[in-house]
């Protein structure tokens, strides 16, 4: 299950096997779970989009946050801690070839860049068909 800042169902607990906690504490010391940043706090820090209006591009903070990072360990840590420094200015979910062509023309005419393959923008929404990857736009 995909969450805004990672994977997994937070209502499910997998207890460590007997003896594992003591073993780990001997090797790395006592630890405590990290505190996740709140989604509201991270959303509040997203700067306004710099894109010109386009009906095919979403510029709301939720979509931009969802595509701000990728799936590597540094990306997960950044999202969990709320240390997200770069956000796309907009996200498009083109459903047809014509919409893709329209977005490419719009980007060229307005001087915006489209980067559908950038590492940090490869996420899917659960309802999306895998055939249509989101394209992120930056000014």
C-alpha cells in the first residue's frame, strides 16, 4: 500500500522474533522509531507553482508532493523526515496521444520543461493504468 511518504500499512505490526531485539541492541545499541513529518507540514512548505495555466496540468500541492521524490532509500528518508527540497511545478496524466502532443507543444511554446523519466517522478497513483506514466513539468 502506497502512502504519501512511503509504503506499507501502518495498522499492521510485525513483531521482531524472540531474541532479535536483544541481539540488535548489543550490536547497534538501543534505538527508537523515527518521527515522521506530518503531511500537512510538508504541504505547507510547497512553494506556489510557476507554470502558466494548462487544463491538462495539475498544480495542486498534493500531486506535486506525491511526485517530488522517487523510491530510493534517500528518497524515502527525505519523504519520511519531511526534508523535501524540490517539487515539480505541475503534474500531467495524459490519457491520449493527442494530449501528449498538446503538452509537448505547450511546453515548447511556454519555455517549460517536461521530464517524464526523471528518477524522482516515476510514481504511479493506485488508480492509474500502467500504460500512462505521469509527466512532471518545471519552469
